């Protein structure tokens, strides 16, 4: 005790105590903080290293010209460090990447270049670069028992302004476009919500819970599978399209009928 009493009066004792306290706080934070880096070590424990190697080779052949040799980004395309496997799977599986025109404000959906295995390999390599959400598993997108009424309310509040009330998509400002959701798989819809592609915001856990995301997916799937009781759905673009069709077709037929009857009367 006497030794401690003598040492604590030393002019540098306060600095030593402060350094020890900072070291302790840092060690405690690192011990309690969940591993969210998604780095190569974390990915290697879940994904075979062979998939990462194959993904790197595919990346070097088809992606590195725009995104850089190590995903660091270039003047043409952004960095992929931290975007995660889910973003890669979404962009590649929908055919938006590799891009046809890197200068375009938004890449259109087109026929995919890589099959699912190759897509997952590229995604595994990008995930190994660090950070970002992984590809959702089957349990993440088990939407069958979700609340479709809740999903409809959430979709109308957060998605319908851009994607249309029935998921038919629509034009946005700056030459961008909200794509239709008719061909989107549940996995792609979930990935879009957690990665926020293009002009779409990221719907994280603080915005939409996992259950709410599944409810939105359930609503989208149910809506696009519903029949059109009125006949031809006209793309489900809403009352403007229906009104235009009614005017052009309905009024046009009435005018044609009137002309026909008038011509027949004159002939008689």
C-alpha cells in the first residue's frame, strides 16, 4: 500500500491511469462488439475459399475494368468495398451488371450474364473485401405466413409512390426509373430493401423490421398473382391509363358507329 501511495503522487501517474482506462475501454468494446466487418476471415468461415477464388477470377474478367482490380472503384464506377454480397447478387442476378453503359444514370434490367453459381461466387469475393449485408437465406425470406394486410399498408406508405400501387414501376426524376416488380423474386425484393439500389432508400431494421419486410414481399407476390376481374389489366398502371383507354377506344367506337349509321342513312 505504501508503494502505491508513493507512486500515485508521481507527476505522470495521472497519465498512466488515463492510458490504462482507455486501454480497458477499448478492450471491452472490442470484446462486446459484434463482428460486423464481413471481412475475408468472417466470410471464409461461411463460404468455401474456392468460391472466393473463383469469384475473384470472374470479377477480374468482367468487373475490374470499371470497379478497379481490388474493388476500390474508379472514375467510371463506385467502390464495392462494403456493399456486401446481397447488393452484388441483386445487381448481377437481374442483369443490371455487368453494365452495358457505365455512364447511364441507371442500368436497365436485362438478361443476366452469369448463372446463379457464378453470381454467388462473385458475391462471395466482394463480401470478402469487407462489410455489407450477405445474401439472405431461405429462412430470411420465408414470407408465406406473413401479414398481407400489414404488407399492403407498408407498401402503399413506402413503395407505391415510385413502384406504383401494383408494383408496375414508373419514371423518376433525373432519367431514373423505378422498375416493375413483376419478375422480381422474393430474394431480390428483400435484397433491394436492405441495400437500396439506385434511388431507392435502404430500409434497415430501424425502418422496417424483418417481419415487416416479409409482409411487404407477401403483398407484392399476392398482388401480381391476382386475376383482373375487369378483363385486360392494361399493365395495372392506374386510372390514368384506364381513362385514356376508355376515351380512345370507347369514344372512338362511338364515333365510328355514328359515322357508319350516318353513311348508311344517306345511302338509303
